[in-house]
C-alpha cells in the first residue's frame, strides 16, 4: 500500500513539474499565436527556410520543447482575409504633434525613381563583413571576446521580442528606432487602443512607443524567470529572426546632438547639457529649465558635445547614453548572429525587403522616412571647427561601428 501511494505521489509531482515547465515556456513564446518564423535562418539564403524547418536535434530541454511544440508549428501562419483588411486600415498620414516630428516632417514620396537594390546579395555582403571582422583576431575592441553568457542582463535591454511572429529586433536610437518600435508593437499586439490592438504603426503615440513597459525585452527575462532566462534567450536567438538597423556613426552623432540639444528637451538639459556647459564652456549659475536657458542663448555647442564624448570622466560616471552609445555595445553583433542588417542610408528598400521576408508586408507598411534626415554630406560642415586631434580620437572611439558595418573611414575628416 505504501509503495502504491509513493508511486501515485511521484506521478503527481512529475506531472506538476512538467505542467509548470510548459507554462513557463509557453508564457514566453505565446500559445495559439506561436509561429517559428525563421524565414531566412542560416545557413540557407534569405527567404529560403520555411517555418519549423531548422529544428535539428537539440539537447535536453530544447529537444523536449521542440517535440512538444512541433504540432503547433504545422498550423497555417496566414492571417484571415478579414483580419488582414483590418490591419491595413488606419490613417494614411500621421497626426504630427511632437515638436521633433514637426521640425523634421515626413517624406511621403514613393521613391519610384530609385534604383532597385539586389537585397539578397546586399545582405550576404553585410553579414560577411560583420562575421569576418568579428573573427579577425587582429581587429580588437572592448567586449569583443566575451561570450553571450558574459553579457550582463542590463545590457540586453535593447533586444525587443515579438513571440507572435518569432522576431527579435535590436533597436539603435537615431536609426529609425521609433518607427521600428511601432512596427514591433503592431506585430506583437503589445499595446491596445480602446481595447483593440493598434493596426497602423503611425497611430501609436510617440510617448507610448518609448515607454519601457510596452515592449518585452531580454532584460526583462531575468526579473521574470531568474535562472531560466538565459536558456529561454538562447532558444529564441536560435529560432527567431534577428535584425537591427545601423547608420554612419558620425552622422548618427550629429543626429543625436540635433534632436537632444538643439531642441528643448528638459531631461537632456538637466542630465547632460548643464554639466557640459559648466565643464566645457565655463558657465555658472545656469537656469534650471531648458526654456530659460534657450531664452538666454545658453545652448550646448557641438564642440562641447564632442569634448564630453572624449572626456575619460564621462564613462567613469556612467555608460554612454543610448543615443550616442556605440552599436556594438547596444546590440552585441559579435555575440548574436543577426539574420538581417539594415542601414538608414537604404532604409526604404531595406525595410520593404525585411517585411517581405518576415511575411508581414501585407499586414502593414513601414512608416515613411523623415524629410530632413541628417545627411552624410553634412559631416564636413559639422566637424569643420572640431580640432583634428579630437576627430581622430572620436574615430577610434567609434571605429568598431565603422568597420563591423562596412562604413568607410572618413579620411577627409581625419587628415589635415
């Protein structure tokens, strides 16, 4: 009798453990909406791999989860026609209320005159460049040699996860990240408007887009699942489509300066502008509000900003703000094998191609780019008054981003 009771108790305990394991994992990857959307996973060429095709033999829990989830992967991932029509509905143009968006404006032209790019070859070249320099032992930069397990959880907060479509996006501020976040919100249905998920990216207010509670990020995994988090991250990194967008590092700095210090931004004025004005412009008794400072003609200069970036005390106080932190520190491209590398310089073409590869191009379109996007041709003017030695130091600071993502060294700025 005792043995029978122990047997029944053992069965119950094992069953409870399995149910808890399934709940924990299922809560992460979604239930009825789980799509293993690795539509262009390596080693196949982009667009060649069907969902669920890359489920090779996996160890331990991975193997169990793979077998467990296999039936659901056979579901048709298509969206009913009626739902598709709903997703396509929405305003064609945004209601622009944000000052920054008013300043820039939107570019609603169709760009039909642009030469069509061979996107597949372009991706192969970008990924090859990245892999070659990550593997090149003679090219070094901080954090390059560490493994994914060595990356602190707080450094993974730029990896946004959409479990409905199996997508991971590493956002880089000043590289169209506001609109890519909007796209991720629509795809993941993580934000509701009067009880209904947003269908049109441009309907999502900017203040909601950058609210950290809106997105599921890798950094949140640890707080939610503790020791299970790294294992879940690795499963998603292996199975999901991973992408990021980058831009010329120096142009990104100019864009960051323009939006954070040329426009009235209370937070950036107090956190960064006041210290810069005191340290590099010898100002004292500064106004406490940005409107008063601007009214008195007290603004951070581009030279102040560059000195701040080069000052060794800056990093000792705190890591670079995300708007000027290097991409390799935000997205860890030598530790994470990205499937798609987009560039702001070819944003319209890259975005359209990526949405096709993700098989969501019939559900939404990428919002139009800004009319007055900071251009590479502006570099000479912006850096004209920056001493040569500072420019050379700045290049060394951002060299990894130039090299890893195939941006040419700006020789005209680094020589007399």
